[in-house]
C-alpha cells in the first residue's frame, strides 16, 4: 500500500523517484475552481486514512499541528480503535496543542514529558539506528520524538502507527516553498527528494523498532489530488498549506490547531532546544554534541 515500502522494506531510491515521476506524468491539469480542490483533497484524504485503519488497536503520532490533528480526527470519524501519543518537554507547544485536540476528540491521550537525561539516552539510541548520513541534529531530534512515542505505545501493546509524513511536500508547508519561484515545481521536487532523509530515517526506525508506519499523505491518489491544486491556493498571503488547513477546519479540527504555525517535530516538542542546552553545557555545537554521542 505504501509507495515507499515493498514488503515492509524501503524501496530503492530510483524506484521511489520513478514512482513519483510516474504520478507526475499522469497528473497533468490543475483544478480550475477552489471548491474542486477542497472537495478532491477531502475525498482522497478520507479514503487514504480509511485504507490504512487496521483491525487492531493503533496509534496516531499527535503533535497538535494540522496534519496530525486531522489524522486523529479522521481516525475517530472512521471508528478506528486508537490512542494518540504526544512527546515533548514540559510546557512545549506540542504538549499544549495536543491536549486541546485530544480533549476535543474525547480520545485516549498519552503524553510523555522528556527530561534532559531522556533526550540524551534517546539520542544515543537514535544514533545506533540511523545510518551515518543522518547523524545530524535534525534527523536525531525527530528520531528522539518518534522513539519515545513508540516506547510509550509499546506499553499499550500497539505497534501500528499512522503519521503525517508527506503533508509538507504536498501542500507547500516549508519556507522553501514560500521562497520558490514555482510552488508547484518545488512540491514535486520535494516529494521526489524525500527518499534521502525522510524515508531512509523512517524506514530505519520502523525496522529497528519493529513497527508498521502508515503514511496517508503519501497515498498515490491523494498525491495526485493534492498536486492538481495550483500553488496559489496552497500559499496565500504568506500562509502555507492553506487548502489543507481549510479542509481540516471544515472536517472539525479546531480553528486554532487547523491554523497553527508549522513547527517540525524537533522544535514543537522542545527536543531541539534540549539538545542545544546539553551541547552548550559541554561547550559544543549541536552537531559536535551529536557526533560525540555516536562514539
């Protein structure tokens, strides 16, 4: 089902690029009306989540941003048996927003507050899993959050996870989309280039931790629907991911979360600041600190 996996293993880079290029070649025209965009994205998003809801209990990684909040909402609407897990340092933005979303849904929410000791221990574990090419503060910071969330879910007997990977590339969520001369082209390029970091990282984590990771935003039909949305409706007056935010709010995500500013997992969770603090204590840069933990 997942374009980036073959029998649970990461596809080769050229296979991923071929899959994206094939989708691009069959996605020629843009929707002419915004109402078409909204309806198509909503339909394919609901379908993508529905196809990935398993028979067993599962977990949604919840950061309190629009992507994960929408996935949790749809999991509830589609009658999935699931928990939501949030990881972060005390009073981090993700912890506050996730509690708001969990309360709104009335679902089982499990949160884990990370200490400095936790972060260092989890960073070392991440480094033992990730390939050397991903021994950098961003990849390690994201991995710390994922590993911690997985360990929480394990205690509930859960090994199947639904995550929001791919939403930023489809709906123009990064600053580079905002700065790009052609938003649509940057979305395709970003999607094509996901293999090197995002997919390698998540495949490595999934394999080492013995979990299944479902990625609705990388569903082939949803990719095609999203890439028929003109860039002018993805970024409006400097606001990114506008179409997705509008769909999320229409479906029932609280306004404050549907329009919450983008914060990557390592930042919204507070893990990046924690790593920076640990590095400064040793009079190191974050990169040097991460390197020191790998030895």
